[in-house]
């Protein structure tokens, strides 16, 4: 029996560190705990890159570079889909076909290519289905 896989988008991880969003922080933590208990969690190299940048950018970053680096290392312990040339080309086709941003299409293609049935993100509409990947927003 194979374990179901869930792809986690960057924003879910960012909320774990964002004290300015306490409700979303709690929801993100609880949802990740729930998913981790019952499914294999998958991210991509894109998520790892975006997480570091999101946590450290701007005049008032959410986290120090050291904390952000630790966060990326922890997330990298999940199954990591590599963003390669074929995946980029698939994303280009998907962003045109589905009328979504290239970056969202790249996440979706990584999720699909990793055999994930679910994508946790707030960047797409809850309940949408893209090539067999169902979008779920943990935040309502």
C-alpha cells in the first residue's frame, strides 16, 4: 500500500515564522502536523529557494539568515522534487493552458510529477483541480 503524498507550497512554511499572522501561523502548524502524521510531504527546490528569500527579504525580515537557513534545512528533509529543464517546459505549457502564473504552474507540475494528490497553498483557488492535483487552502 502506497502512502499518499501532499505537496506543500512556500506560503504554508512562511506562516510558521510570521508572528504578524498568528491565526495563519496556528493553522499552518496544525495542518502540517496533521499532514505529516498521515501523508508523505513533498516540496521542490523552488520551495526551498522561495522560503529562504521570503523569510529574509525586506527591511524587517521575518527571520534572521541563520534561522531561515535552519528552516530550509528542515524543509529539505521532506521529499524534494528537483526543478529541471523538462519541468520548466511543462510549467510554461501549463501556465498558458490554465491561465496561471509561471511560478504557480511550476509548483503544480512539481506536485503532479511527484505523484501528489493534494497541493496546500493559498496562491490558487481552493478546490481547483489541475491535472489530478487538488488545491487546498489551509487558511479558509
